[in-house]
C-alpha cells in the first residue's frame, strides 16, 4: 500500500516526467541495452530504431502512474499488454531490471530536480505497477500451459506447407515437431515466432496473426514481405520468405491476444486493409462455421497484392457478402468481378454497401491510416464505440486506461 505522500508526489511529478518523456526513455533504453544486451533478444530492434516502442512503454508507465491510487482501473489495458508480454516471454525477473534503469534515467535527466523523495516515490510506484503486470502475466502463463494442447514457453514447429498468397504475402503451415495436439485459439489471436538467423547474434521475435480457422492440426501464419524503399527491409519477414522452407523448424509461443471474434450471434462486418486481412480471414472462417450474417470488406493496393482472393470467394455461404476496394486497380482488376470500389474505404461507400443493422459488430485491422478512416466513417454512420473492435499492427501508440 502506497502512502498518501507517495501518491501525491507521483501525481504531481507525472506531468514533469511527461515533458521530459522522450529524453528519459531514450536514456533508459540506452542504459538498459548497454547493461543487459540479452534483452535485445526480446525487444524488436526495428521498433527501437523507429522509437515507437519506446514511447509505448513510457506512456504506459505514466498513464498507470496517473491511476496509482486505483490501479484496478488500468486492468483492461494491462491485460492487452500482458498478452503481448506473455507471448514474448517477458518474466517477473525482468521487471526489476526495467525499474532500475527507468529510475536511473529519471535521475540523469531531471538532475537536481529528482530529489530523494521523488525517486523513492517512483521506485515504490513502479514496484506497484510492475506487480499488477506480473500477477496478470503469471496467470496467463498458467492458463497457456494448462489448456489442452497448450504450453507456456517455446515449442518447436515444422513448416509443413508454404504457399504464396499474393506477390507479397506467403503462408506458412506449422505443425508441432512433438506430434502432440495443439491448443485451440480465438479467431483474431496471434503467435510469436522466435527466429535465429545465421551470423546474427540476436534472436528476433515477431507476432503474426493466425490466418486460418481454429481447431486444425496446424497453425497458419501469413507473412508480408516487408520491402519498402522508405524503411529498412523487415529482417524477419524477408528471412522467412527467402530462407525458411518446408521441413525447417521454428520456435513459437502459444496463441495470445485480446483482439478476437466475440462468441455471439450478432451480424458482423469484417474490414481489413493489406496484410490486416490475416486475423480477419480467421474470423471470417469462424463466423461462416457459426452461420453468422457476415460482411467481409477488404482493401488493398490492387489485385496483384490482394491475398486470399480465391479462399474468400470459395466460402460461398448464403449469409456472406464480400466487397473489395482497390486503391489503384490495374486494367486486369477492372475485369475482375470481385472488385467493387476504386480509391479508399470511405463513409459514402460504407453507407451504400452496409445494411447497418443496429446490433452489428464491426471488426477492423490494417495500417494506421486505414484504421483511422474506418473508425471515423463508422462513427459518422452512427456506430457506437462499443460495437467496434480493432487492432493495428505495430506497437500501441498510447495506453488509454478506460
Ligand atoms: C511492449 C508496457 C515492462 C518488454 C509493451 C507495450 C507497452 C508496455 C504499453 C506496447 C504493447 C503493444 O505494442 O501492444 C510496459 C510496462 C512495463 C513493461 C508499463 C512495466 C511496468 C516490460 C518488461 C519487459 C518488457 C519488464 C522485458 C524486459 C516489452 C517488449 C515489448 C513490450 C519486448 C514489445 C516491444 C516491441 O515489439 O518492440 N510494454 N512494459 N516490458 N514490452 Fe513492456
């Protein structure tokens, strides 16, 4: 239990730390990785370079600190992060290390303003916040191990099939090397792949959504080859595409994530942009099996990078509607009967396309701009926030406790 003085000190210093946020987190990560280079086996190096993850962790600590006297209010957000931590293999013993360097960074940046009283208060507050995460994560490790076919650490899977789905997306069908059953999952969840690349001193971990229906003898991930002139090539995605073939083994952690198709019977609309199709396809397959009224909308650049066209079209179900939007369709795309809209998904088109039944739930996933446009359009069409479920790939931009 934190004292009233400690709580008051924390609340009054959160704004100060937020002002120096970037500087503190830069210093923090610098010291963390210098003193514990082994943690570079867990953190995503690309996210570190872009600074996005740095802000996510720092913002989360400050957001939690604002609620230091009622930490149960941040539990829903803690759970979301804890899924990711569990999937990555973050353990209780890592928390004091992060705490130590966060405190040192605060001290280094605030200098004389970081009085002993302030530092003591932050040490206590960090401890309290860390305990909330540790408790939730311990529970998740236990649940992952105890479910049928489940496991709590790493498990080896062999690539049983590898199939190209578009010019940029390839699917990997993964079966457990031990031949035992594998855990079911909720459509929308992801697994972490831990990759050892020859001549690279670090392990690289990435999360990939499971793109097929649950309860198969395999997990399927569908990976986009990240090659974009404006960014460094994706280390893991390129390696998977170019070097991981049938018969190779990969180490993976059990399914995780709190973005999934809720088990209800309401109609659903599934909207995806680009490789955001992967969790949506799994949801689509589950919803068809459940005989739910489903509208599937997919947006991509054009037909050549549009994955799973046939797989979705072949789900010929009376309660399924399927619409496609291409930003820059080719001549060939114009002759394709599955293509409906040129440009971007917008309010007008959604309003013409959707029947907007009041109890419908909307799930969407894709690049940030796509997500923003979809959310804005749905709000304008009168869809309530609690009918929307979404996830974009990459680190969370900010942690907003509910
Ligand atoms: C991701 C918060 C402790 C390792 C994240 C994210 C948040 C966060 C908000 C982003 C989640 C997302 O992208 O969906 C926190 C808080 C912590 C804490 C508040 C302490 C109370 C730790 C510890 C470790 C760790 C102790 C392990 C050393 C990671 C990693 C990621 C992550 C590896 C993903 C990073 C990436 O992919 O770039 N954390 N975290 N975190 N966290 Fe933590």
